[in-house]
C-alpha cells in the first residue's frame, strides 16, 4: 500500500463539479493499493500517518501530528500510484489491485484513521475526480507499507 501525503492548509475533491470531500487543514492522502495488501498494511499506514510529526510546534520544529493539531484527512483513492512506466510510453497498471478488493481495503483504511479520532473526508472510489489543495510548506512524503 502506498500513500502520497501532503500537508495542506485547505483541500477539496470534486466529482462532476460537486464537492464531495473538503478539509480546512490537515493532510491530503493519495492512496494506492496493490494485490498483496491486507488490513495489516492499512492499519500500519493509518497508525503511521496519524502519529507522524510533520506539523510545526510553537518553536517552528516539526514536532506535532495531525491529531495534535486537530487537523483533518482528505483521502483520495489513486490506483495510478501503482503505474509502471518502465516500458513504452503508456503506463501499465497490472500491479494495482482489482477494484472490488481495493475499494474494501481503502474504506477500511479510512475507517482506521477515523478510529484514531480523525475527521476523514474522501473522494468517490473509481470516479474521475478533481483534487485541489494548498500544500503547506510544501511538505510531501511518500509512505509504502512494504518498506516499513
């Protein structure tokens, strides 16, 4: 399971010109799921993300988590994180999980974040979405449950 995490001052996701998820401040998560991912991967990343100290404290050091700051989560499914561009000019997505199991695990991941006490907004799994955000910092990190 891969997550591209961006610290954000504001973010929203729209489907067909309708806002379906929006946060004031917190983290935007682009979430990719592969065939081998399990609930263990989702739980590991939810725990890592909820406690990741990437928000500044009163001295300007990255020492506070999204939980510490009262931040929110905007989680967006992103199968293209498992795109393979090594051959040719068109990516192959064979490493991305099939939609049904991916959707179930994505929803479980979001629930694990909510269980940590985070307000979680999301896009619509499988829809064409427009994601807008104001990256704060900018702070962008890539997390991979297979590289833990």
